C-alpha cells in the first residue's frame, strides 16, 4: 500500500473520508456478485474541488481511479481490480440538488444524487424527471449518465443522454470543466457533454449535471395485454403508436417463462391475466384527465382485440393497481437471481427484426444446449431486449456458466449483429463486454475511441481496463 498516497488523500479530504479498514464489500463487490476487487482506499469527496484534488494526488503517485455511484451496474464497470492499488472514488456524498429552474424546465444536481431523489425533487416543484428504472432507489444520476442509462420511458423521453443539457466534469488532469449550461441550443464547437455521457468513467469524472424537466402529465394509465405471439406484440406496438402518439410512454414485453419465474419465487404477487405466450405492459400519459386516458386505452385495446393482436387485457383502475402491474415486470430480474446465475444479454435490435431474431436464436440455443431455459423480456418499444439464458433444470448454474458462457455469448452476439443490432443497449460495456467490443466493433470506430481515450486520459488513470 502506498502510504504517501494515503496521507495525501487524507490531507485533501480529511481522514474520515479515506477508508482502508473494515468491511468494504459495498464498494468492492459488484451488484451481480461477479466481480470482487480490492481497493487501496475508498475515498468519499464532497465537492468537485475535492474530486480534482484526489485525481491530482493519484497522478502524482501513479495510482489509477475507479469512479463509483450507487454500484448497481451490471457489467463490472465500477469496482476495483484485485491488485489493491486502485483508488475507489465514491461520489455518494455529492448528493445535493443545486438548483431547480422551473421556467427553464431544468434542474442541476450533483452526481451522487440517487435517481429516486431526483425524481422526487422534480415532483416537489410540480415537474417530471422521466428517467425510471428498477434500481432507481439506489442508482445515482452520475452513474446513469456515465452509462447512458435507458429504463422504461425511453420510448417517449429518450435515454439519459437526451435528458441532460450540461455537465460538470473533473478531467484526468484534475481540472474542473463547468459545462452546466441549461441551454437547449449551443453550437459553439464540439459537444463535450456527449463525449463524457456513456464513457463509463474512462474519460472524466462526472460530478454534476443539468437535467431536462417536463410538466407533470395530468393523468397516467397502465394496462397489461396478453398476446399470442411476438409478432402480435410488434403489431400492438404499431397500433398503440398510431392511436396514442406521444402519449405512449412505455411498452414492455415479457415472455411466459420469464413471468413463470416471478410466479415461482414471488407467488404473492397478483396475476390479473391467465398464462399467455407473451404479455405486454403499456404505459401512457395524458394531458387532459384520467377519464380521457382510460377512454384512449379502452379504445386501443378494443381495436387490438378485434384485430386478433391481443387475447385479453386488464387496465389498472388505480395507482396501486398500476404499481402492481409494474412490480410484475420489475420482479423478473429478482426472480432470475433467485433461480441462480444466468447469462445476461442487454441487446438492441430494429423492432421489425425482433420476432425473427428471437425465433431463430431460441431454436439455435435449444439445439446447441439441450434443456436451456430462455428468459426474454424488455423494452420492446425502443428495441431493447434483456435476452437471458438460464441453465437447464437440475444443472448447477455456476457450472453451466463456466462451461458454456463463451459459446452462448458467441451464438447470441453473432445473431444480434446478423440482424443489425448492438451487443449493449443500456447496461454499458464495463469489464464484462470489453473483449466482445474489441472483437465486434468496426476497426475504424475502435480507432477513433482509442484516440479520444489517449487525448483525454493519456496515462490511462481513469477506470482502466473498462470499455477499451
């Protein structure tokens, strides 16, 4: 351990904010429990100036840094390696809402703000911050931006990138770039904000952001619909877009086996519809009234029933019922975890190609790996599937992953690219997909990415071994 570095960090932050002893697993173990590292120290700065001081101290002493928000990532991008030489920089103390500008429909928050707290701060002003995902009670806005998080309302509002107007960033040189503009139009050169969003802490450390806000909808509606096939789900999406327009904010798809795991592990959750090959969860917002929203949903579902696109449907009649329907969807990853380790694929495809991809890839996996169980769900509205592979019944999950993960990934990613898709939609690259990216990203694109990395972090001190 570099005691000179530790002394410099204590001088910069105070001894209480430099952790080296005790149980640090909350920082050193990733959410999926696939990556466990060892930090030289966990540091907890309280301001951008303190982050800059940490970066400069690490540069002087030759140490690399791993930025971390809520540590809810799924690709091993925010925990240290096992060397015991990296400094884990936790942004959790930087959790202030600096400003809400209601007239400009913006709010400026620090990177350590928990996403749910950002939503609540906007709601307290009668406004909406629409980024929403299952981990919103613990993930942070800095991590959301560093990974360009998606979530359930991308269909209407876009990814985290589209919800951010400006950033404050500490560079690899320990300089603070104040780009916290709330402007929607600014054509003064390169868009530096978008270089850092989605860069997973490898180009700079996001310390604050200016975010877009929206008026709160007058009403919201949720419905669950049973579909006989994935093709029918796509047809329902087209019908919903045509009838609801911009009011359609969410469109989630769930295959029967995914929901059977929820029923197995969380039998207390209500099931308003009987089993069906596919279920769709629809969300809409309305600028007029609850009655108007319900009328629109009922008309849509009646048309879908007449067209044979759905076989049954249930419309939530209260906020509690709406939350219960969403709880079904959000419990799928938890049920998978209860079932055992699985091979996760966060993929993006053109919506029109999804049924063909699923049919051919399901068949190929079942032929190559007898008895394999496929857990398919996700954000059909924006073409993002969580296409996960569970070990066959009775097979030890750890052993199945050790023996077959590489082969399963090769089969799935080959199919994704053959259908014009992407191997990462909203989870990022991190350590998990770094080698896949190197194999599958076009050489020109990789060359440009490496050039940007060398220019902004020439000594490779920021989150090394991630993305590239």
